[in-house]
C-alpha cells in the first residue's frame, strides 16, 4: 500500500554546522511540530513509513539527517552533546521555537540532551528504546550485539536479531517492516559512512559510561516524558527505561512484552497512537 511519507520531497536547511536534509509533512500545523531523531547507522530513509503515517495523521512531522549523516553535509560529532548541538542547529535553521521530540535508541540520548540544555525549546519528549546513560548496574550487552552493530554491511539477519529477534512472530513482523523501507531505499540506497558511524559508536560508548550522560540530571527535565521500549531489547536493556522513570517525576513508561528494540515498528499503529495521545 502507498504511504504518505514515501512521497514527501527531501528539502535542505542551511545551519551553522551543516546543510541538513529533511522532510516535513503531516497535519497539525498549529501545534508544535514533532521532530524525530534516529538510531545508530540510520538515515531519514530508515524510518518505517507505516509508523510515520500514523504520527502524521494528526501531527506535523519532521525527520532529518544530522551532521555528516546521509544527505547532510558536515562532520558527525563523537559525543551525544555534539549531536544535540547539531539538532538545535537544525531546529534553528527551520526557525522553530518550540517542538516535541521523539528519539529512538541513540536519538533518545540526543533528545534528552536537547531537552535538558534547552528547556524552553522542548515541550514534550518521547524516549524510545533508549536510556539516560550511566545507569548503575545496567546489564552488559550480548557480544553478538556489538558484532552485528559494527558489521561492515548490515544484513537482514542483523536487523532481525537486533530489533525483532524474540520469536518467529516478531521476526515475521520485522521482515514486513524492513520491506516497507524498500520504497525509499531501492531508489536511493542511503547508508551511513564508516567514519560517521564510528564517531556515533564513540559517542554511544561515552554516554553509556556516564560521560556527560543524562543520569545525574534527570531531575532537571521540565518536559513531560514518555519512555517506551520492548521488554526484550538486546541493544538498550529495558532496565534503563525503568530506571529513568524512577527519576523523572512527570513521566510515563510503556513496555511491550513481546518485543525488542524495534517495538515501535513492530507495533507501529498501537505505539504511534500512544504517542499521539501523549502529545495531546
């Protein structure tokens, strides 16, 4: 079936740090736009269009490639703070003064950093498949995760293991999600350059170790927060989600018991509507 987001044109916005590729679509022009921040090694072509269409049914949605990623120019920062600075630079290039943010995985780290440093800019945030970094006692990743994350070329099997690999039903829904990406990727196979994802990997490691992470600052968040994850996330353990809401008073936690890191695409309709309800 055709998806609205598959036909949206790619535009450019000139910032201080880069020229950013972005797409802007959906309804709700009078509301703060919902800006999405992506995972490790992903571009704007890697958002599931079914999920985007649910969000765009009520909201103005903006997706973009950060500095040095995909079609955007510039250099990819090797810290989450640097990525947050690039996100703010992009928002400024569009002349936006208030936004809602949804960050998945690494994008969730960036979302928290932006909300903490620019409370007047951010109204509400959704932190999906992510965490505040530096959580004491956070479980170690399975070594297979790092191997798949840093493979020279990611295969379908890598994505199914990392995002959907709980059981046969999860894998089936994961294959459907990956197939929905092909409308964009078959035309313009968009990949993140090795030097860029290695910088991202360095930033993720620093955040996880507590270096400039959000863990010690969570009580300073003024934006209302929806935290969500799959209970069987092999990339960012769901314990991090629970630990986060324990420290953020104005927060809500949603866990999907049959899902992992890619729960938002596996349950695109249900979770998309939960996001819309939260943003209302």
